[in-house]
């Protein structure tokens, strides 16, 4: 391979030279290899999301080889007994086919679904870390916007994914999505009808559109945004916590080669391992038990996947307000819970860097050192209050389960959560603020530090406390 | 200590939640009561036409009724306005269903009847059923799940509603519930669901009680709520632990995040 | 109270237990102080970079073992896939292989390769000089153009036009909207049939029961078709005046599609007896628990639905079967802008 006659074969140098002579890549490789990653476990949360996405792509590709995104009605003849001879859509039938007849099909399906749940969970944890440590501040506000967009798209992608098999649970979810689309003021009726190809359940073309959105359009956007997200990090270098020798103008950590690459790949394998184990051992979304979807069939206990729980909670909590003007329904009810509430939350998320600069921290400078949550009690408390509010709405989404499992009256529970919507965030704000101030004062670790007192008997017979 | 307790409490809550999950799905099925019906009157006549053993059972039921049920339903089950309806004509079927599933007796008339453990042992239930049955009404149904069709059962099931927990419903109780329509479950008469269809539904309910959980641990087959809990409490939690393991590297790096600037914003 | 104290001529001297306790206290206090002091100690280090080489002796051997196990696990996955693709076993085999790979990589990353901490300078990013150059160069590109504002405005208008032209084909996605959303198969005389297509007899509807019916001949998947049929005590009905003839024998029918978010209403709260339950019979939607009063024409009792449930007028024909007496009282399903309500 080396053009130099007589030189010894060098198994490392030769390939590198090969690439460099053709692409000029040696400089880029050097940059990459010496790139420094600050070490902290909380910086790995984004990577967990990224690696879940990798698992999603891999398992999703396998599934796409067998799935039939068609709503043509067929009669089922396959490996699942109780549905023999039943009439159903080809999409549902192919989901059953994957689950019962394809080798490793059920493993792939369950792996894919677990990966989706963990994907959004990891993004959420990552978002919390970013917000609570102030990592969204300049110059990372642009990257933060990319990240929030990734979260929104991930939620949408997950919903599209579990709606594809056309089972009862996902069909009910699509009906609600259609109602939310219809509820957009002025344009909702037209938009929803255009998207679905008619009134719900729509024409056969809807399943194809959903499929193309799920396997191509949204993943392509997600991958592009992720690449941009990583590129911006590389340009700006990762932020870091304060520590010995760590300043605003340097980065201290592990170089990519060899340490970080190995550990990060290890994380990839660990994420894949956890997801594969769950995919094989823990059942998720048993579509054969739900049955095929029909608009005239409904069941109790229908819930969306966890990352949409806040929306079903909002839809349940909202009182029956609809705004009618001159015989037109300007604002149908699902708008409030399905569009306005998530819209406000995401608007707040997008506005956070500006709000922080202008009102909370009142600081327009560039920051590359992270703050510990306690160092900015106002921001931490406000973020905790917002999180608490979303959590209350999320909990309200499972009121029917509470009713049937524990007997709490449904209507009473709804009123309870309506009250909690206002009260709990206020409590969370106050509590968090106080905890921050006290932690900052004591300079102690929130979980590990000893903060008790030692009581010792003294010579006089009394007690001294230290 | 305080913070350690908080952490401990958080872990316990998570663990309890997981346990609740396991318990929910592991609800052992009640031993299927045999289809051989209790000695309820199949003819709607009064207590006088029965055999000696039967009339003794009815008498015993009457005694139990007076001490346990009459305060709401009246001394001879005629009902009390504002408290409880008359039981004349509801039949052995209703009595057996409500007593076996613990929906009756209610602690108070305003409480909703939901499934719990039965308040009476089986012998006493038989007696009460005989007594109430002696006022006439539908007998305890005989169900043949084996004659039903599983595919039909699933299809018919979807047209109606899903009940809280079918894990403990016997075929007989399924048939009774279909005919009675307890609480929010609608009632389906013979014209709406034939005997054969009831058989199919019973067979279907049986099949979902003995799950063929091909995917692994069934999580009680409740739905996305326990699935979400597992995603967070199992997957996310273990991945956080793994991240902690991988992220912390050299020992002298731990706990070196300084409060150097001391600029804790007050 | 220390019974272990020794009594010595009336004077108490600390016993062994007392000393041990004090020693323990001192140790604890020392540790507490140590925890707090430890943080300050390494702040003076200016250069945190370091490098530690030398693999842990057990690491290399462990890795060799791990690689063997990985091959084993992966091999068993291959074998299982071909011989017995049981989901649980496949998951265990592949999961174990991946977990071992993870372990191997992490062990290699932490105990095999050199452990390095390095320091890199952060790029400055902002460069005011370059910004000025860019601005100058950009402005230079517009030298000599006079009517800048006018041109910009006109270009904007043209751009809007082009955008509209590019966006408008999306309208082709959907057929005529109003027709789609308003139309239902119900008209006077249409028979109510069950899922199998058989006409529904009035006698088959018993009080407390709940029936799903469809318009005869219509596609069952049509949102306007499914209705719920229940029978109530006619004396308890409180229908609006113009609907007084809509409920023969106390049998009423309502659209099965919830007016909140289009779920199928499949719960029926029918009271055990009028004297025990405080509220009348109601249809409840399982999605968000919109509750519709059966007796007053489908009014919303609880829950987020903004419109009452559309009612279908019923009549009983000569054969005793149920037929529609006219169209539904309102639009089916969730509200939208043109629903004329």
C-alpha cells in the first residue's frame, strides 16, 4: 500500500496516510482525536438519547422490511388464534405478522418501542440538566433551540410510530389527534380534512402519509438536527463545571482518543443492551390484545405513551369551554388542552435564554462554566415550578386508572388536580428556593453530605450539640 | 441525614411502584367456582316449594339477611326508599354476582359498588342467594366457554366496555355481569347477546386471564401507564447508574467541583 | 445513665463505654470536618492535566475472558435465531452479548488505556474585526444601487407570491371539506341495524342496557353512522319541546361519537335504582370522561365536551323495528370552525 519502496508495512501509519493523501484528513483526525470532553456523568444524558436513536434506526429498519402501511381491509390468517378470520386493515395484520410469524419480529417491535420511550426520557433528563445548570446561556442558546426542537419532533415521531399498527389503542389516539387538528381556530377543519384525506378515519392515503412521515421525513429532520447539535458543540467546546484549573477560556477533560471513545462506545453498547433485554423480556404494546381499530369501538384505560401523558391530562382537566361567535366555533375545546397548553410550555422553553438574560440572571455575558442549581435559586425555583405544573397535568392524565385501581371518584379527582395545578407549582417554587439557599449556605452535597448533629453528653451532665 | 432520607424515600417510592406493578399483574386468579350452580330455585316460586334441605338453606339465608342486609334492603327485601332497591325479582343470578364479587354489602348507600373481596364465606353466600332467589327472578346462568369462539369473543368485547380487572372474573361472573350490567358496564339482554355469544365472551375473558404473554413480563396488561413507569424506573434509572459509572473517572476528580468563587447568589 | 461508670469513693469516673463513645464522637467530628475541608485543598493547582499509564494487571486478562464470553453469547443468539426464535431467549442472548461488549469497552476505557486529563483552549468565537470585514464586503456588493428600499419591498411582494404558489398545492391533499364533515347517512326512514346488519327490534332494547346501532346500508366506519340506543323510563324524560316525539316507549338514540375528541362512547352509567344514585342515566366517554345526560337530549353533565351529543329521532315501524325519524340533531364528532352550532 505504501508507495515507498522498501519501507516496512506499518499497520497504523499506512491507512492514515492512505486517507490523508486523498482527502487531506490528517488534520481533521488530529483535531478529533485530541478533542477534550469534560468529565461528568450528567454530560452523558444527551449521548443516551443519541444512542437510543441509533437503536431506533436499526430496529426500525428491520421492522420497515415487514410492515405494510395500508388500510385495505383483509381477512386475517396468521399465527394469532383469537383473531383468525377477523376482518382488519393490512397494517394491523402486518403488525400481527411481525409479532407472531417473523423470527425475532416481536423482539424487534418491542425493542423499537422501548427505545422510543427511553429516547424521549433521555432527552427530557438532558433538558433538565441543561436548564438547571444554565448550559443554555450564550453562546449555547442557539444549540438549545435546536435541542428543544428535537424534543418536540421526538414526541411527534413517537406518536406517529405507535399509531401505525392501527390497533384500538392507537386508533383512539389518532381520533383525538384529529379532533385537536380540527380545533385550530379558522383553519382546523380544512387542515384536518386535508391531512386525513377526508373526515376521520380518513381515506386509505392517511396511513401512507403517516408511514412516510415516520420512516423518512421526521427521522431525516431529526438526524440533521442532531448533526447540527453535535457540530455546534464541537465548535464551541463542551461546557464544564467549576473545578481545579477549570476556567471560562479552557476545557479540561479526557481526550477523545483513547479514553473517551472507548467509554462512549461502551455507553452505546450499554444502552443497546438495556433496550434489547427489555425488548425480549418485558412486553410492551401487545397490539393483539387491543384488537383492530374501528371508530365505533372504545375502551376504558386507553392511554397514550408516557410522553403524551401531559396532553391527555390537559384534555381531561380543561372545563368544557368552547368559544362560539355568530354560529361559528372559533375555539373548540380540544384546542386548549391539545394546542394551547403544550404551545405555552414550549414557548416558555424557547424563551428561556432570553428570559434568563433579561429578567432572571440579568446577565448578557458569555458563559462556559456551568452553575450548580443552588447558585441560581431564582432560575432553579422557577424551572422547578414549571416542571411541577407539567407533572400535575401529567398525573391528571391517569385519573381513570386511579379510579379503577383505587376507587378514587373520577370527578372529585379532576377537581383535585385542577386545584393542584395552581397550588403545587407555588409550593414547588417556595420549597426549591429555600433548599437552594440552604444548600448554598452549607456548601454541602444534596444527597451525600452529613447534615445531622452529633449530641454529646458533657461533664456537667447536660448535652452539647455539634 | 435528611437528604439521605429523601433519597431513600424516592428509591422506596420507585420500588413500591414497581412492586405494585408486579402485584397488579400477578393477581392470582380465584379458583374457578364450578358451573354447578348453588341450590337456587330455578322456578320462581316462593320458599315453600323447595325440598327440606333447600328450605333450611332459605331460612338460614333469611336469618343472615336480617342481620346483614335488612338495614338497607328492608326486613323482607322489599327495599327502603332513599337507601336500597327491592330485591324481589332480581333473582339468584344478581345475588350471586354481587355477593361473590364483594360489590355487596356496601358500607353506605352512597358508595359506588366496586369489586372487592367477598364479605361472606361461600356457605353463607349460598344461603343468601337461596333466600333472595326465593323471590323469583333469573337463576344463576350456566356458561359453556368451551362452546364459544375466541374470535367472536374478542370482537364482541370491543363493542362494549372494558371493566377494571377481569383477572378474577369466572365465566359465570362474566355471564352474570353481561346480563346485569353492574355500575358503568351496560347490561345486555338475551336479545342483544345470545347464549352462544355469552359463551364466546366468557371464553375470551378466560383466555386473557391465562395470558400468553409472548412478549415477556406482561405488566398486568394494563397499558401504557405501567409501560411508562418501567421505562423510567427501570430503563432510565439503570442507564443513569451506568452513566454515573462511566462518567466518573479518575478518583481525584470526584468532589473537586469547588465553591471557589463563593458567589452563591443570595 | 451509665451503669458502666465505676463508682470510686462517691466520685464517678468514666468507664470504658464512656471512653469508647467519646472516641467515636471525636472520629465522627473529624470526618465531618474533613469532608468540609477536603474541598478547598486542590484549588491551588493551576494545571490539572495529568497522565497515568499502565494497565491494571487483571484488566487485560479480564478482557480476554470477556471477548470469549461475547463470542459465546453472540453465537447463541445466532443459533437461537435459526433454531428457536423465542423472544425472551433471543432478547437474553443478544442483550447479554451487548452488555458484555459494554463492560469490555468500559474496562478498556478505564483500566487498560492511559488515563489522561488534558487541557484545551476554548476558541474565542467572537471576532469584531472579522465582523466588520464581512459587513463592509456585504455592503460593497450593493454599491451603485439607488432605489434600495423600493427594490426590497417589491422583491418581498414577489417572494410572497412565490411562497403562496409553492404552498397552495397542499390544498390538493383534501377533497371538498364541508361536505365531508357535515354529511351523515341518517335520514327519515333509515333502519337501525346491528353489527351484523339485522334490524333492531324495539323489544330487544331493555332498560339499563346499551346497544350500538348503525345506519342500514352505510359504511360502518363512517363517523356519522354509529349510534347508541338505550331505553329509559318515559316519565323521566326531559327532552326539549320539539323533540317530544323522538323517543318512542322511552327508547332514545344518540350519536356514539363523542363531541369532544371523537372517541366512541362505550360507558353507560345507569343507576341501580332511582332512589340510590343521585344522578340519572348518562353516557360516558372513556377517553376524557365527557358525561352526557340521556334524559335531556344529550346535554353535557361533566367533562370537557363543548357540545351536546347529537340525538337521532326514533320511531318504531309496523314490524316493531327501530327507524330514524329524521337526521341527527347536530354535527357529529368534535367541533370545528364551520360546524354551525
